[in-house]
């Protein structure tokens, strides 16, 4: 398989915990080749984009490598994607094929776009797909560089039995959990969409499969700590990321896992997931501490210049940095300062490059590690015939970290908040559905006529909480 991402070691294995389906290297390669043969029948030319919307975790990974084997670019999306979101993804990526659990479907030809990115191998759609999607684009070389950096930091021994409970359309799950373990030649155990009954026996599941490593988000751990007894055998290493981690929760996770090698990791889809991590055992451990970079470097933006230390917006230069946003060179250029990428996160950078995060500058709502853009929820709500204007924002939630809420100005008095939420649920994935909506006569604006989102959020938090 010369065109595959890398030669996966003979020792690699995949197992679906729920179904028991297992694949070693030979079976996996055979499945990839069979899938690639089916895909080639539909591809008239390369490079092409192929959307993967597959719920079976092993089939999803097989399809990813099959797309790469065909020399095409994979667009991995939520298999529960709604019809309107599907059309947005197709239009924005110019995809030629759509793969789901049941079929390979050819899509109508799309017009050529001069802003396509050469070398694109993987596009991950971030911040939802309710409006114009933001397609983070990675190359094979960039992914390999990220995985090499992961292995240098983690080491193959800790990855011996890796459990992935995160969705594979999520960079944290796909690159951080799945591809890292396979690249190391280790055993990847897959347990997507873990349910409440499975959470109750999670400690026993770790013991049964002798799990040595897993990574998840803080909201997952809040549920586990409340429902499951700890495993009898300590894990070797644990990552927690994609959302802020408080020191008190960090300590509870370490105690439950039986190890102080619990890392608060920092990363984003644009950097192919992890770029740093701080361990609970580190002397600098505190709220927001994410350690030193795993390859590359941090800088802070202050006074329109990048500094080696101090406080400001975090900029990163990472081995796995994206090629850019698909078909949006302007958006890409706005976040780049030379080789450094602005993250929208605020932090304090020590002279030894240790980073502590203190906040965000973006209008992203972090729902269990899944980023939802407030502006996209606005656009979704404003598609409803009774909505004149909307302002969305995040509100605290003890389980998911944040939930979506919105202030809405109606065209008439005929709408009902519950009915509007139900309508959203029919038109967008669950992460982006507002949990609370309040109707107002006017939404506050700033002196430039733009929605004063921060002011709105502060007012509503004071009123509701």
C-alpha cells in the first residue's frame, strides 16, 4: 500500500468493544483494499474529496485509509448529520462521493474552485455545519509529523491498549486517540457513543481489556466519577482535553485512574490535536496549566507583536499545523503571523515555555469539547420563519461545561420557545441546539450596529443564574 498514510506496524490491532469485531493488520489491509476498489469505481479524477459519514468505528477507519489509498482527500463528518448540514458540507467541499454505513453514493459534479488546497488529505469540519462550514485541512506529511511528536512524548508502551470513546469525526478522537495508537503498532479499542449503562461499568471495562491509555473531555469524567467504581489496575497515562480542566476535577481523575500521569492537554483541530500537555504530578500544576509544547513553540500576541513570554493571545507553531481552511484563504491569512497561528485563546506563557490558559477570545461555545460557533447558531435560528434576529452564547453546564443559549427577536408573537428548540433539534445536531431561548423586543447593539454578544451574555447570566 504505497499511497497509504504510513506503513502500519504488523502488531497493530483494532477491536470494537461493543460488537467484539476484531481486525489485525492483514485483515485491516484487506478491508482497506476492498473499500478502495469500490471507491475507485466512482472517482473520475483525483484529487477529489470523499465524505465519510460512517457510524461503525472500524468501517470508518477502514474508509479513511481507503480514501487515502485512492489518492483522494477524506472529509470526516458526524454520521448523524442532518439533511441541511449535508448540503452545506457538499457545497463547501465540492465532494465527489458520500460514504455512509449502507452505500457509496456519487454526488453531482461541483464547479472547480481556484482556492482548493494542494496536498489536502483530511478535512475536519469544525464549529458545526449549520452555516458555511469551516474545513480544517491537513496533509499526510502534517499528520505524520503530529503522530511522530505524539509518540516521542507518550511512548509506545503507554499506548499498548488504547481506548477511544470519542467520536472519530472529532480530531481529538481520530488523530489523538485512534491514529496515534495505530501508528505506534498498538491495540486500539473502540467504544463510540458510550451510554449511561456502559459508564456505570467503565472501570470494569478498563480492567477487562487491560486498558493502558485513554483520552477524553472533562464532562465525560464528571459522569464517570459519579457512576463508576474505579478500575483495579492503574492506567499508565490519561489525557483530558478539548475543554478547561479545573484542578479539583484533575485530582479526582488522577485518584480514580490510579496514576498521577494525567495530562491536561492543549490542542485544536487546526494543529491536528495535541500540541502540549501538563501532568498532574508537575510542580506547576494549577487550573489551566497545559505544560510545554510537544514540538514547535508558543508565543503570546501583545501590542500587535509576538513575545516569548508574558500574557496575551496564544500563538502556536506546531509540526502538525493545518494547510489552511478549505477554500477560505482570507480566513486562513487572518489567523497567521508568519509561521505562527493565532488560537483565540488567552494565556500566560512562562520563560521556560510552560503555558497556563486563562480564557478565550473567540465566540465559540464549548459543548463537551465540541466547538459550536455562536454566529452559526444565530444563522440557524434566523432561518425560522418567525425569527427576525438572534444572538447565541454559551451558558455554564455542570456536565457538558457549556450549553447553547439564545436571545431571539421575533417577527410576530406566534412562536413558542419550546417549539423553536424542537425545530432546531430537527435541523441541526444535538450539540448546537439551544437549551434555553428567551424572547426580547430588541437585541442590544454596539455603536457600529453589531450585536453586543458579550453584553448580552453578561446580562442573561446575571438574570438566569
